[in-house]
């Protein structure tokens, strides 16, 4: 069955195992959470990075008139 092979391949992405690897069995839900978390972190990092790179610095000088003249 091709679905079983695909499911086993996806389950290897489970990053949130709580005990050593040799004592655990990866799950599809764990793999989905792991992939979602990695993609969300990459998306947030890239958007913040591009905002930082595209930031334009504007300087402005204001001269206030003194009222004590």
C-alpha cells in the first residue's frame, strides 16, 4: 500500500518525542505539529528579516521657536 510508506516517511518528522528515540514510535499528529511549527518559525523569521532589510531610515529636524526671546 503506497499510503503506508508515505505515512511512515511523514512520521519521521515528529520532533516532539518525550523519551529516547529507540523507545518511541513516531505519530502522524506529532509529525504534523512538528512540520507546522517549523514552517511557522521559518515564516516569522523570514517576514521579520525582510522587514528589517527593507526598513528606510528617515531623519527629520525641527526647529522650535523659543518663547523666552
